[in-house]
């Protein structure tokens, strides 16, 4: 069937927690093979663990990230997504609701690939939804 859902950074982070949200885990299991991440999410995740102090927690996260990379396609932020990103950022700015750059890149990648963005930060993406065709779901339940 192909990728249907684009996972936001907070989803990937939640999976690595000692007690992740059970509703999120269940929905992710149900959607196995239908999810991907984008290069922006990958960058944010790598930055997060590279910024951690050395230790067991960092090693656990590093091991987990290799599993993430093997488990999900990592979609590029390409010229089509960049065009969409510029358009929706401009619309948000004109509407008086400027959107953060990384969130705009993630949203544009979802739109460019016809995917639904999965995030727990739905309010952060609200201006992007209002000014584009972005579809967002919160699986935290």
C-alpha cells in the first residue's frame, strides 16, 4: 500500500521512553508498514541524542535510533516539498500566524507525499492546517 502516515519527532521520541503512551503504541502497531519519517524529523532526532551527555541513556537512544532508521523510510525534503513549504509559510505569515521552519518542512513533506501527519503537537501545526491541505492526527488517545 505504501506510506500513509508521516511521524513527527514527538512520536519517535515517545517510542523511546520507558513508559510510552499505550494508545500511540497500539495505533503504530496497527499501522505497521504504513508509516515513514522525513529527513527533518531524522535531523531533529539525531540532534537531540547528539546533544545528550554520554552515558547509558544516550547509548540506549543511539541503539533505538538505528532501529528507527531500519524500520521506517526516511523521506527527503525535496524541491517539491520546499515549494510547498515556502507557499504555506507565506500564507501563515500573511494570516498573522507565522509557522516555525522545521514544522513547516515536516508539514510540507507530508503534503508533498499525500500523507497524514501524526503528532501530539496538533496546536503547533494548526496554522499550517488552516493555510494548506495538511491533515493531522493525534494518536495519543
